[in-house]
């Protein structure tokens, strides 16, 4: 899915470049000023809704918003919830919680005329509050004649928190008046986390899957949003 999102990101960037070339017009003697719209843009993440529909082990929902501060700078953030009930041959666990991400985006794209698209890089500070429930786990054995024994602790660890830093790269394309489609990829680094006794966090809402070998995570998002115009200048 992440590879698909990355490919779609490049396609959207190419479409933006093509659209800009086709809308370029000869410069007239009298310069026409196109004012920039400032307002709150809010929407939902379609990626989490699609995953909820096709993955029986996952349930998630995310809202996203940004507000234009200057021509190229936006304050931005996301708020959401996730539940993952994962069962494999080695482990059966459930993670559930909510998260918030806040930061800023910078638009590198120079729009022609009255277009209002973005190719941006942004940063986020993320925080999550969640619980982990360990239903079953199997002891690891490199070689043996008998199956590895299982344990069924059915133990819940709540009140857990995690914090991370995140870099985003993406595009936002205006498809209708004040209606936008967006796509981004994310690179994350875990800064701090609460870990249950004798059990590692395997999934953190908002951050995603965790790995024993490092503190780096990846993610993606694509969604639809609507901008509430407040003023122009």
C-alpha cells in the first residue's frame, strides 16, 4: 500500500506540472492581480476508511485540517482513532487508542493565475494515548520436536502514551471550487513510549507498526477536504 501511495504521489505531481503549463497565458500589458484565499481547510482521511472496509482486523478514522498563515506557510494537524486486533501463529493482541499530530506545511509549488494547488513538505509532533491487550503468545523455539507452548494471559495494559516526530511530503490538488484531494507519505521517528511489563508495543495508534530493530516508522494518507474561505488578499 505504501508503494502504491508513493506511485500515486508522483502521478499527482506530474498532473500538477502539466496543468500549470496548459494554463499559462501570455502576459498582458495590464497586470491582473489574483488574490490569495485564506481560510480553514478540513477533511477526512480516505485511506483509513478504505482499510477499515477491507481489513477485518483494523478500524480507524482520521480528520485533518490546515490554516493558511502566509502565501506558502500553513499550520496543520490530524486527529484520529485506531484499533488493531491482530492474530498470528505467534501472537494474539489488540491495540486501541487515539492520537493527535500538529505542525506546519510549506508549499513549494508556484501556482499560475488563480490556481491553488500544493506540493509541500511538512513536519508534525505526534502524541498517542492507547491500551494494549495481550490475549495469547507462543514461546519461540529454534528447533524442536514438539509445537511451541502457548500462554493466554488475557492481560490489558491501559494508560499508555507515545510521542514521535514526523516528516511529510505530499500534494493537494483543487478539483472543484474549495474542494481538494490530497496524498502524502510520512517518515516517523519514535521519541518516547510507555511499554507494558514484559511486553513490547507492537502497534501505536497514529504511529503505526513498531519494530524491535529501530524507532523508525512509515505511513501514508490520502483524503478529501473542503476549505472554508475567510478572506482574500
